[in-house]
């Protein structure tokens, strides 16, 4: 029948009535306790489709009789049945079909004239409460019922409501005094009929407002189609029911305003178009001021309830609320200034933003110290740069934070910057609770003013803010407690900030608060630079030095925030990098550092700034800071007992940067004039023998051979420490000595500045190797490591410097602090890499006895130890010794008895009862020892474990006797079996 109805027209009222009543009875329950019949869903679906086809394909002349007062009970029964089906059934198709059937009954898809629409409005006014309440329950029900059901329900709600509450229809109804003829119906039916007058409209509008507020809760729905349908719903009601539903207009505007910040462009665009259309309509009828007052009132109500809603709502609702705030600010536009002129509105808005943007300062990571420099090799590594993330107390979603920042931007874009900044500065000074939020809001307001054409006004405000931000009360507040130490030498750059008062009472919350405040101030300077662009150059002399100072602090948050702010300053002022920024302003920076070094006890930030300049600059800076480096060295001498670590950090950074700027070349590419060992002598003598053969193209004179042995003897004296006896030698006459002195003076004059600087640093810091503070000893060892590498290509300068520092350096292997000894071993390895076997005798005489004593004594402790032992400093020192001894022996070319001595240190660690890591390190050591002398190591290993009986090749040879029985397994056998095959390679 559905297909029959679809292809035909019903023109008989009696036939329509019979079919209409039959279909309604088929899906309605005969019992009042059941809302609908218990028939199958398929049957109900077909009946509803057939009923829809019947109504749609009936001529209006016949169908009009259905909307007469006498047919009101039958129509009401059909409406109630359809509503029950749409609400109770769980099948989506059945729900949608029931709603479509309701739409056909209301004729909302049929083209009607005004009088016909008035007729339908009068009739459906009786059913409006039931229809709107039922559809509201469907819309606000379970979201699992699907977006298609919600979209259809929203559309039907808006269409039927606008049909009944339409402004146009109401005017006609009041004029004609009703379209229904009530004289021909009995009293019961007359009671069911509604007369749409002004009182009824007002009462109904008030009741609909409750349902509208319930429906607007779906504005946070995850499906964009539902949100778009909600926009259409609000647009339709505003367009057709603006007068009759005046009480509902603010709530409907709130829906459209809230979707201005939606993620989907079509929803955002549709909302803006609807709002602009409504605004234009109000302007046409002369109610613009009323609209502005309505928006102002809504904004004030929203800002009043904003903190409470942010505290109790979920993340999606919070985002919707903030988007609503942005919508109001966008809709008001420049008219926001009229609102802000009210003290009540301005304070309410600012307090709401401050309460919502409260920072979470409880994270322990805020006070973390950075473990390494941001710059590696002069190029920032993204893995090492952490852009500080703002964590807020009342929300975690980044979208909410972005939306609130957008709110501040809108205030800066449309509002009076002078008024807003002045008010927020008052809030900043009003209470410490408001400080972080006030600074953050000021920064974002200035960021929003980037579209302002009046740059002169903005630059004056920014200049005032820079002065306020960089004041001591804001920028130099304490961020850490002073370290507890019994010595005067325990200083650290993390405590370099100008701390006023007693910082020992600082709590974790206070420190975090101060750190976050400094970060926000630094971030603000970067924002100011971005807003002003190249105009910010006039403020560079005020901000560069403080930013570099904060960049050098140990706190990760502060340092990284300063880094990003300097990047913003560099880009805005058209500098290619921080390096160029520092270089172009170096005269001002160097002059400031020099002045502050003279008042070091009052302001000890200057060395830290110089350290940062060196760290983040290229080699072009080196000539510009020549005099400043000399001042640092003099200050180190003058402040030996107070702040040595501050100056050592600068000198260390200088040496590290020099090594980065002037990387040393491979040793094969360097020509060395002096012979440094007996192995050099042997190889040279062999070369001499080859050169004396008949086919040699060159011949050596007696004078050349004499000069060679003199040079060798001189170098051997330096290696043995008899450097004072060189000048008293009788082998050279006075003229030769004078010539050599002159050549030496020329060489010294020809030395580059960076080499002279490194030599001077080594000479000025070597005495600190014996100071009481272990931190200073570690810093000096670091300086020595990098300095030796810098001097690698200048062997004539390196070897005397090694002789100068050797005595205090060798004592570090007997240091009370194991960490210092560990660092000394690493330093010795680097020294041997750069100087060859120059240090062989010194190492064997001054250092190896201490190393051997420690390794042998500690081997008894680590024997059969547990896993917890690996966390001790003694274990780390053992591992460091074993890791470096093999390569150290190779570099020093140790052999003979010295090799036996160094081998005996490592033998106990081949025991399988030692920690596996120590065993592996010892095995690697023996691999290196094998390269030096296979036979000695073969014999040593066989003394520990003899895998097989060795038979002499001839009776003339005496059999070798080992300490162990043949093939007798022991604690060393497993590691010895690994090493023995390497000692036999090359022998057949």
C-alpha cells in the first residue's frame, strides 16, 4: 500500500479517514499501561512509512479537514502514537521514520500560504508541549542512539516550534482573532483548543526557555553534524520567532556565539553568518543598542559564572564555555570598549580570567637543573631544547589553554590597550596570588595588539612594561635556597641570582612560583619583540644582558625560556641567530661585564653572562673579548677564596668553545720536530741505516747526526722532569743558545691568541688542583681535558704544560674524593692520547702504584658482591680504571717489567666471581696488552690456567713449568680460554 499511495493521490475524505484511523490503531496499544503495541519492529516501520505516504499524497483540500476542530482527537492520537514510537523504540530507522511521520503530520515540508500556516499553527499549539518535551528527551538522551536521530529531532523541534510560535503567524492570528471555527464543536473539544494570544505566547516562551537550555547541552557533542544541526536549530528560531520568543533570544544567541570558535570551519562559518544576519536584522529595525546591551549582559553573566563552571565542568564543557566567551568578544568587536569602561565589567572580566588561568606550581620538575648545554657543536639540538609548558590548575586540555589565550588576544585586538594593561598592572601589585596570571594576561593582550596600526602607543606601553619586568623586585627574585656547606668554596652558578633577604626559608612552592614568574617575564619580552618587529632594536640595550644572564642559569625552565625569547628577539630585529645578536651588541655587553666585574661583590652575574656569550657565539667573538678574558683571570686571582667556581666555569666554557672553533687534526697530519721516546730513536736509527746504503739518494753529515742526538737528549730530559737542566747543557755554545732563544721568541709571537689564552688558563688554574673544594678540583680537571686537546697540534707548548701541571695532577689519584680520582683517570687517558708516550715514566712512577693498590684492595671487596655494589662509587672507579688502562698502556707503549706491573692490576678481575662488567672490562684490557707483547701475556695467562701440556720441540729445550696443573678448571679458566687464542695468532 505504501507504494500504491506513493504513486497516487487521495481525494476522498472518507477513505482517508478510514485508512488513517486503521494505521494509527495498528501501532497503538489497546491497553493504557503499554505505550505502544508489542508488534515487531519491521511491522511498525512499514506502517509508519505507509502512514507517512498516505498523508503526503493526500490532496490539501481533503487533508485540510484533518486540521479542523472536530478531527482534533484523531490527530492528537496520531501525534501521541508517533511520539511514543520515536521515544521508546531503540531502532534508529524506526525512530527516524516516526519523526519523519510527525513532520508529515505537521506539513512542515509542504509549501503553504500564510493562512494555511496559521491554521496548522493553531492546531499544533495544542500538541506543542508534548512534541517539544518528547523531542527534547530524545535530543538530550543517550548519545549512542546515533547522530542521524539527533539531527532529525533537532530539525523537527525547530520547525514545529517555529510553526506555532512564528512572529508572522501570531500577527495574523491576533488580527483575525483566530483561524479555527469553534462554534460547531462540543465543549470537550473546545477545551483542547488553544488560542494564541500575547499572554499564551509569553507563558509558552518562558516554558520553552527551560527546554532550550536543556537542548543546548548537546553543543559539546563529538559529532560535527549534530553541532551543525544545533546551529541551524538556533538560526531558524531566531529568524522566525525573535519577537514571540524574546525571552529565549539570549539563550539562542549563546548557542551561535559558542560555535564561533568551533574546530570545524563550516560550523564556524555558519555561526558567524547567522549572527551577522541577526545583527543586521536588529540594525534594520533599530534595535542595535538593545542587542549590544543583551550581549554585554550575557558577557557579564558568563564572566561571573566562568570560574565556577571551569571548576566543576568536564573538559569538553570547559572548552565550550571558553569558546562562548570568545564568541561574545568577537561579536562585540570594538564595542567591547564601551563594556570595559564600566569598572564592574572590567574587574569582573579580569578576575574571571585570573581565577581560570591559575598556574599549577606543584610540579617538582620546575626546579630541575639542566644537565647539559642547549648548544652542541654550535647548533641547537631539538632533542635538548624543551619549550617550557604552562600547566594550569583547573584544566589540562591544551585546546582550553589556546582558547583562553585567544580571549586575551581578542581583548588586545579590540580593547583599549592602555586601559587593560594599566588595570592588569594594578592586579599584579594587588596580591602575590594574582602575579603569574596577571603577567600572562598582559603578555597575551600585547600579543593580540599586533594588528594595531598605532605602533607609537604600543611601543610606549611596551617600554613601560620592560622597565617593570626587569626591575629587581620582579626579575631578580630568589629561585633556590643557598647550598649548605661548611667551606667557603662551595659556590655554584645556580645561586648567582640577586637574592634579597633570607632565602633559607623558601619553600618548594615559593621557588616554583618565583621560577614561573621569571619565565613569564622572559616570555613577555619575546612577545614584545615579536609585536614591535625591527622597532624593538631601541630596547636591545635594556633586554639583551638580562636575557643572557637568565640563559646561563642552571634552572631548565628559566634557561630554555630565555633561549626561545632570544630567538624571538633575534628574528624580530633581523639577526640571523643568537650568535649574530651577541656579536653585533658585543661592545655594549663587554663594557657592561667589565664594569660589573669591578663591583663583583655587589653584582656577581657578570661572569655568567660572559660564559653564555662564549657558549652561544662563534669564533668571530674571540678577538672582541680578549681584554675581558684577562679581567676574568685577574678576578680569579683576586677572588680566590670566594667565588672561584664562577670564574672556572667561564674559563672552562672558553676552552670548550675554542676546541669547538678549532678542532684538532689527526696526528698523522701533524709534523713533529722532536722525538719523544726510545721507540722513535730505534725507528730513526733504522732509517739512518737505510739511508747509509749505497743506493740511498741522500747522505747524512756528522753535524746532522750530532744535532739529532742533542735534540733527543733535550726531549728526554723534559720527559724525565729535568727541565731546569736544559739551559745548563755544555753541548751548545752561546751563539746557538741565543739563536734558539730568538727562534723561541718568534714562535711565541706567532702563537695564535687562543693558544696563548689556553696556556694562561692552565697556568692560572693548576694550583686549584690542590684546593679543599672537590667541585673546584673537578672543574680544573675538566679544563685540563679540553686544554690538552686544544694544544694537541702545538706539541712544543703542550709538553712543557704537562710538566707544569703534573705534580698536583698526580696527587689526584690519591684524592679522598673518588669522583675526583675517576675524573683524573679520564683526564690522564686524554693526556696520553695527545702526548703519546711522553708521560710513560711519570705514569709508571707516580700514578700506577696508587692505581694498583686500589684495584688489588678493591678486588677483594667486589669478589662475590651483590648487585647493589654496582651503585657504589668504588665500583665506578674500578670500572673506569679497567676501561682505560688498556688504551693507556697502548698510548704509552708500556713494555717489559712495567707491562707486568700493570697486568698484575687486572688479573684478579678475570675471576668469574667478579661482577660481569668488571670481567668484561678486564678482558678488553688484556686484548690491548696482547697488542703490546703477546709472549708475556701468553705466559701470564697460562700461569692462571694451563689448557694443555706443552711438549718442547727438542730435548735441548727445558719444559716450561706453570703454577697450575694442566687442564685443571678454576675461577679464571673461562676468561683465560677467551684470551689465549688471541695470544697465539701469528704463530704456526
